[in-house]
C-alpha cells in the first residue's frame, strides 16, 4: 500500500448552521530519521481459542433472563466453532437477531434459584488479515447485500451533518478506495480516544458531529468511520467482538491479558471495495495507540510508534481478537427493554429492569480465553 501523505491541517467550514470546523489532512510517511516499530499482520496459520464467559446473578429472588453474545461469523479470517453452556438456568437456548443473524445464548432463571450462574464456552479459529492492494481479484458482490450495508441505523444516520461532513472530506476523491482513505485519515487526525468514556462508548455519531466533541472509544470512533463511509455510498459495517490475547507485535494497547478479558470488548470496521471484497479497518485502534501506548499522549500521526499501526490497520488487523457480530439496533428476544445499539457485552434483566453491564457491583461476570495448540 502506498504511504498516505499528511498535509498541513486546514480548517474547513462546512457551510451549515451548527457544523463544527474540521480538518481533512493527508497523512505522511514517518520522518526519515525515525525507525518505526513493527506492526505487520499477514494472513497465515490459524489460531484456536476457547472463550469462557461466566455470569453470576446478584438478585436470585427475582426471575432473570440473560443474553450472552456468541461468535456468529464464518469468514476467511474467522471460523466460529462449537459453543456449550453449564449452570443452573431453568432453560437456555441459542437464538439470533432476525435482521443481522447475531447469535446469542438466552437463558432464564426462576425466582429463588440458589446462586444463579451460567457459564458459556465458545471456540473459534482466527488469523491475521491484510489486503493485497496490488492484486484485486475478489468476485463481484450481490448488489442487494451491498445496499443493505449502506443503510442508516438509529445511531448511524447517513443524512444531514453526517453526509455534509463526508462530502466535504471526500471532495475531489476518485473512487471508493480514495474516499475511504480520506475518511480514515480524517478520523485519525480529528478524533481522539477519551479514557473517561464508559465501556466502548455509545456510537451516537450525529451527536459527536453536532457538538464537535470527537472524543470517544471504539464504539464511537469506528461508528463514525462507518457512518461517513455509508454517507458517500461506500458499504461499511461495524464488527463487534473482544480481544483474546496479547499482540504479537509488542503493542500493549492492541492486545489483552487472556485471563482477564472483562472490559476487553473491541469494535472494528469493514468496508467493501470493488476487487478486494470486505476490507479490514480500525482507525479507533490508531487513536488508542496515540493516546495510551506511551506515557504521554502522542498527537503526531507521523510518530514512529504510530505509523506502522496507522498503515497496518488500513486494510488489515491482527488475529488476536474474535468477532461476535455486525448487528445494530438489536431487540433482545423476549426482552421488555429498549433495543441495544450493538451487542458486545453480556446482558441481563429482571422485572425491575435491565442490568447495566458496566456496573460490576450489581452485574457480576468474568471472561477469559486460552489458546489451544
């Protein structure tokens, strides 16, 4: 892949009331005097992981239902294998979201169950991804499928300020790949990881653009990337999953301690490009490296620690992560609560309402993984 160029930051007024000024840079190669770190995922051998999620219900006197996301994708970079459960739920079944096919284990506990617990074990095979830009050979995709991945969702609109911003960023771009590169570069420079955001964020991209607050986490930043791509007619989708193991390239922020994965959820993205099919993207992880990989917040995208990741995550990612699903606006089967923007965390509810999956004092769960030789 050719190295993108980084021009001076130019503030552009988008010409509509309430729109924040944004910059649309072209990123440059690393400074000649610097020696970049190594980050170069390449498709190769498959790795097999076993993921264990354990839920303990804190209010056994109430009827409780839980939903646990299951790996739902089978691709050339992930194979979702078997899953099984054990515990004292009255019943458990595998169900799926009707629109996106996001699979989940739904389990019910009757009131008075002593020490309610359920443990879900899933196995997957994963491997690295990287796009060979010099060899476009992917067959044409179903036009109906591509149209589906251009549609707006509740939190990812494609009109108004989202479309106006996307058009400004991609003005003069020739072809979808250049449009995507422009949007990716804009995301890297204009957004930032905000550690105070709970969980992975909410993904409300309209609010981000209207307020000019472009700080967030992966569920915000990659959702913004997806929305901007869709707004200029490029099929794109979020991919919701969890980190499984440390990075093979030494980046602490791009991996996880496999024994303690609670909080390791991570959302990535894909775009569909003619001749290449679905292509991996993750501008949010570039921002994570800039904000948290070193003791100081790196604000220069040409920094030698950032450049290899910035290049590698445009078209690739490391296989130390599994994908659950690509679903939005999920109505949990049998739930009386509101739809979820995405399903990446365990969920539970009782007659008093839904548990907050980010409240460990009330909703107790652990997630761990091990690699199987």
